[in-house]
C-alpha cells in the first residue's frame, strides 16, 4: 500500500505590528512614524518531518490588515499542494500565483497583491530549505544552473536577459565558488549600518551611534536626509567629523524630491563626500533617476527597496539610471523574481547592495547576497548589505553581525520564522501588547 | 445658535461581482475568464440634501475582497469630514490619502492601495457634483483654472509639467469652450466599440457584431489579439472584410508579448491596417514601449489602462513611447490624478482615448474626456472613448450611446451609482444571485 504524499494543509496568516513609532526608530523624511509590521504567513503540511514554511511582507503599520487579506486571497492556490513537488519546484507555484489572471488585474505585478505573492513564495523556499536541511543560500548555491534558470520568469525582461544568457552567467559564476564559500563561512558578508542615521535622532545620538558603528567594524554608515537642507548639512558634518574621511557615508532621501530638487540637494551635500544618494525620487521614475545620476556623479545613485518588479529594475539598468541595485527580499514576488534581478544586475555589471532593516528583512536578504557572492557576481567588492539593529530578537534565528559582517547562517531555512512569543504579544489588535494598549481601542496602532 | 456643519457619517463598502465569465464577454489573451466586479464605496452624510457619493474600483473577480479591504483601510480618513469643505476642495482628502505614510508603503502610489484611494476620491467628486447640481464634466469645465491646478499633485512630474505650465494650458484651453459645449450637447463625444472583438467569440459572431457596429455609427472597432497569430490573422481578415477600408481597426494584446514578440506580431498584422496596437507589453515597460513604437510605425502604440500613476505616464510621454494615452477612471488615484494626466498629454500633444468597459468605466470616464474636449485639448479629432455594451443596466444613470457617440450626461454627479437591485443581487457571496449559485459555496466566483 503506497503512502499518500504529504500536502500543504494550512496557510495561516498573522497581522503582527511592533510599536516602533514610540521611539522614532526607523523615522525618515517620508516615514515619520512607522510601526514596523509584518503580514506573516506560515505554511503547514502533514509531512512527518513537521517542517513549516515561513514568509512575510514588511509594512509600516496601517494597512497591514490589507496585506494579510491579500495573502489570504492566495490560500486556495496553495492548500492541498504536494509538498515534495512544491519544494522541488517552487517556480510552479510562483507561476500559478503570478498567472492568476483575476488577481493579476490588481497589479499587475505590483503593490499589495505582488508582495503577498512574494510572502507565499518565500515561505515555500523556507520550507524547501528546511526539508533539504540547508540554509537557503546554500540550497541556491548547490542548485544546478539549469534548474535555477527554470525558476525565473523571463517575460518582459527577455530583451535584456534571455534564459541562455542567464544560464551562461550562472555557469561561469560557479568557477571558484568553493573558495568563496570557505571565505564566506570564515569572514561573513560585509554590512553597513543605518542605525545612527534616523531622522528623529538628535545630533548627540547621531554622533554617538556613528562612533559606535565605526568601533563595531562597519566601514559604511547611512544617514536619512531630505526633510530640511540645513539640518542635513549639519548632520552630515557631524557624522563626517565623527567617522573620519575613510568611512563611506551614504545618504537616503526616501523619495522626498522631484528631479531638480534631488540634483540641487545632493550637490549641496557633496562637500561631505556622500558615497551614494539613495531613493532621490519616486521609485517609478526610471528616466528621472537617469537624469539625476548624470547630474550628481561622482555621487552614486542607489535605489530599489520600492522598485516593484524585475521590469522596472530592467529599465533602470537599461537607462543607466543607477549605480547600485538595492534588492528587497519582500517587495517583489519572492526568491524567484529576485533571482531574475540578481542576474540582470550581473548582466549590466552593477553591484547589488540590498535594502534591509524593517522586520526580518536582514534575516531574509542575507541569503540572496551570499548566493550572489558564491554563484553570480563572485565578489563582495563594493557590495554591502544594509544592517539595522531592530527587532531581530523576535526571530528564531536572528542575523549574527560580527565585525561589520553578516555571519553566514547555518540553520536550515530562510531565517524567516518569528518566535511564538512575538506572535502572541504583537498580533494586532488581539495580542497581549496591543490588547493592553489604550490606543488600540481606537482601531489604530500607535 | 449656529447649526453644526454636515459631516460624512458612513463609508459603506460592497463586494459586487457579475458572473461575466459564463458568456466569455470580456475575454482576451491575458484574461480568459473575467468576472467583472466592483469594489464599491458609498459615502453618506448627515446633510439635509440626502446626497451620497459613489465610487468604485473595477476588478475582474478574485481579489475584489482585498480591494474592499483596502477601501475600508481609508475609512478613518473620511469619517467626520466637513462635507462642504470636502466638496469645495476634494484635493484636501486626496493629499491626505496619498500622504498617509504608513499606507503609502503598500504602493507607493500603485496597485490595490492606490486604486482604493481612487475609488474614495472619485466618490467625493460624485458627491461634490451632486451637491453642485451638475454632471461632473460640467463642474470641471465651470471651475477656475487656478482651482483646478490646486487639485493636482505635481510631485514627481514637475520636470515635465509645472503648476505654471498647467495653469497656462487651462487658461488657453478655455477659448472657445462655449461653442464646444454646444457642440458636445448636440452631438456627443465619439466612441469606438470593443464589443465585436472578444477573443472568446467565434468568427461568425465577430463578423456579425462588427457589421452591427458599423451600422450603429461607430467608425472604429477593436479586436483582442495575442493568443495565437494564425487566429489573429484570420480574425483581422474577417473584421477588415466586414467593415471595409474606412473604419479604423484597433488591436489589443493585453500585455501578452515581450518587446521583440510585440514587434514581430504587430508587423504580421500590418496588412490589415491596424490603427493602433494596444498594450503590446507590460504597462511598466516605458523603454520597451518606446522600442516597439519606433519599430511598428505607422501603426500607433496605445497604452494606459494599467499604467498605475501619473509618474509612469510622464515617462511614457518623455520617452516618446506612445501615440495614444489611454486613461482609466478607476486605476489611478481618482479625478485629481487624471487631471494631471490629461494635462501631461496635452503638454506633449498626445491624444487621450480612454479605456472603458468593465463595470462602470464608461460611465465614469466620459466625464473626463468631455472636460478634456471643453477645456484642455479643445478637440475630438483622433479622440475616441472606448465603449463596451456590458452591465450598463446596473447603473442608475447609464451611458447613452447615439450614432457612435457618448451623449453628454445631464444628471448631476459622476454617473457612478449602482442601482440598489444590482447591489442586492450581485453582492458576493451573500447577494441573491451568488447565494443561489452552487459554485459560490466553494468560496470562489464562477
């Protein structure tokens, strides 16, 4: 009697919100009072191994319930799937989700619906990596190039990256991967820190945290800018004085400017030697970024945390609109779409420096950069993953930063699982934290 | 004793779904079986006049509940607003909704959250027009140019359209508006019809409906293409034979192609003299559209129904990527953002031919084109509004088509209100239609 294959038996969703607005952690020119949140999904199966798959969308508070509703709308696509087949080919589900024509209308391939797909797809990769007994970066690095190429949707990007070109990149990328892996395990992957630079911090706190960052081994820090030019000049001066000339100082405007403002403002900060200007304008404005980049060189232009899919990244690269590709693990449609973006960046020779922070974005994206190092770009030169020291304690396998580097995870999975205590405490509005909070009764976090 | 000002006292939302997939009405290469739906919102006030404001997002079935949840997430911004102030300046609410930094993260300015803002903003315009006793097109045409300019968010578009340039366009646009208005009331605004061309129709039905369209006075029809080239060639041949050489024949690929496919396929249909190729590829691909346009001329390139905001329209115009701007009344953030798009199109001298059909899109968008004719472009030359003969019977003031023209609405408002019977019958899943449908029990429309 043959045994029935294991199936996905539940797609559990959770509205998790952390009250970060109360300390102005995470404050910037566009987002003055975020409550860092996660629309969190857990796939459960009836396999004997008991493994689950975890994923999430990062949001900053209000609307996290809408994001949960969007994940719920995908449930019927996932329930009942054969677990072994699903994990052997996460791309099969990815294609079904992207291809649901009725849901596609709500994007297409952008916004709430697209991020929901990303959470579910990432949960499948988490499950697949756990079942394989490998951290995700290793599962990807061990995979056949042909299989990886089959995980990618080339629709709308084939004019810049064909499957053949992708396969060629991945085959060539393997040369020397063994040595790089040893180095990764020994040294980790370089990080930079945004913790000193939140807009809500005063100069003393900025200076103190900047000095601490250098002492902790970071060679790049980042400051939020864009609300007030005089303040920005003063804060850049404080930071540069503290860190000295050899530490890279990036600045981040969080989309505050029009094209001409971005150019003027960035030039006004040029005396402090900013390494990159991040999100100078709307993430949708490919041509605007190209104009800004031409005007502000040698300051580099970085963007990507709000770039909603591979098609916009393709154009940013085609237009010569950016120097740094900032992938985000939870904005696009999961690992599958990020594979396409890593390969597009490699094809154009542009370094990838991921966006992280938020809730669990560091935990996720480290796997993608480590895979990029091992098998795509083959280098960490001019590459750094953002690091922010928020909320890691709520994850079961939080990132480990050592001497300004992300330590390579060794626990199987995608590092996406929250601790049960965090779910219990910060579920909105019924968790123990929010139930005890008088403002919650108004139906609004913070 | 002064009386308290009237307030918004309710933001009622409804998940309305019509079972259109059962007849393959609306079928195209990307959307084989849509259930045309509306995430419908009704603003109620305590004003003595009893007027309501109606708006909606058009979707094609699954996920309409997510869209409703997104509108619900905006409720707190609207409840309690002073009705007179709100209607005197819909832009005040528009800015607050666009500017909610926590909700903005879910886009920004795209997808489910952005369309929800559009529905609420459009409901305010409906309310404002009802209270003013004017159809919306007339309210806009009677407004001061300065006031109209103040309704627009110029962020991210000022490099292509400044407030000063917008004001100049609107001031110049008024010359001759009185004569145009008389002509509009007499003749209406030209339409074209997509009703013959759905992909699910056989050649007989296509030929019969195409002949009927010409008999009904339409001078342009549209065919869906993109699933199979041989079928498309055959269907274009049938249509061209029926309508003769003088009727414009547009074709619509609904984003099915990559850039090179779009070029190849469009050239293969060139012998039938297509007037425009619509949505040849992803709506996000500005540069791809520019490449296609250069290659397929003199066939015109049209897109816009899925272009998610003014920033992408700006770039399509800057890049010379399209010949026809196809605004949609319910994809962007409502009338305010569409004012920006109409003015951008005018600035670049590109005609606007709106997308319509769906549920109520004809009802809405006619007002915008009529305003464009009276006060912006000043012409209907090479301009047509799409017309599809679906679902109008469910609206309280359905469009009236006469001799291939939209008749100018005279009833106050934005023509957005559904009939109460439609709401009662097609609310999903509890309305009388769906409650009686066995498939509804599976939790899925159709």
